[in-house]
């Protein structure tokens, strides 16, 4: 199968492309700028630069590639940047998705969209796939707008919502675990919030869930995330202890102590019963995720 992956230079994009290639699919990777992936020369791999804000580029690439399936993982994904550059975030996250869908609809290409727990307001937590969406920052609003476009797609569509993805960074962008490792190795203190509740997701589990959806041609909305309920501070403490680093350098704090442009939902976490029953999804627990992230035996 020929699979078009957007956002291929990103954290999730690397793992998606690697797994798809490993299991024998042809991968057409797209992202902004030059290819940062180490797969050049790999049989079945090709790369095309794509600016999601350009309707013409999306249309041209989809007509040129004619993929069998699209996994749309690209986004302007930093909430604070989205809050400070709202017009650009809307152009990339919302209208960029619309442009891709318009191009894909001509050939009725199955479309899988990667979304986020930030489409929720964080009041209740433990959200099901059909819970009421009410984002409280611009990033979440653009992702909700994109979800709405996907749900109107006149062919096969699916949406994956996930939460606080972690794992070994392979293309440069850090995540909470790698930041903890880097700072504590340097003997630096690190403030981490303890009032934001999440169900953190090991990146390779997320990839497994996405590919299972593709293989089963699963349609609709699926929550694909971990099942342990943790705060970022709890994740940081467990990471420090796992690596044998000085956990006393981690400073417990609250969201209100950070002057951030984008408000974060406090309590999210997603229910995964649907993914369990339909996809056979079974996520790693956090301890297993730590071992896999840091290649421990």
C-alpha cells in the first residue's frame, strides 16, 4: 500500500514512517522544508516538501502521488506558538487540513487525522470519543476545526485523539522525558506542573494504533493513548528515579505559576475501551514506556 504521511519530519512522523517501511508499505513522506529523516535510499521511501498553507501544493502532491491512504500527522503543535500566531496556526492546522481533504476527495482516498486531547476543556477528564468538545486555547480550537472538516469528508475518514506523547526523540524535538534527562544530567533544576492530569502515550503504541486503524479500515473517532493517569511532575519523578538521577532537582509547581500565552486544560485523559475492543489496542504501562524510551533491558 502507498501511504502518504504528513508531518514526517516530526516526532510522531519519524516513527510512523519507520514502522510503515518495516512492514512493507510504500511511504511518501511530506513535511515543511528538507527531509530530516534517515530513510533516504530505503526501498519504498520518498520525500516531498509540503507547505500545508498552500492549497496548490496539497492538490499537486496528492494528484502526483495518488496514495492509497493518507495519515495527516502534520500540525503547528506548540500551544503557545499557536496562541501568539493565531492566523498562521489556523492556516496550517485548520485550513491546511481542509486543503488536503479537498484534494483527497477527488480520488476518495481514505483519510486518517491525528488530533489531540486539547479539543476538550479539561474540566471533567476521562473523555470518551463522543464527549463534548470545548477547547480553551487556540491550538485546541484549530484542531477542533480540523476535526469538523474531517467529519464532513465524503469518503472514509478517521480521527485519532491522543495525549502527551513521549518516547526517544529521533528528529531533534525533545519531549518531557528527554528534557528531564538532559537537565538533570547537567545538574539543573526543572519546574514541572503537578496539576495537569493526563494519560501519557508511548509513541510506538500510538503508531501501532494508527496502523491498526489503517489495516482494519476503521472509521470514526478513536482515542489512542496510555491508560495510566499521571501528572507531568509524576512522570518527571518516575523518569528521574528510573535513570538514577537526582529527583530533588525537579521542582513541583502549578500551572498558575507559569506565565504562558496558551491556557492548558487541567484534567484530560481519554477512555480507550473502543480502541481495545475494535483494534485490539493494548498500551504499554509507563514503566514499560520508560524502558523502551531509554533502551533499558
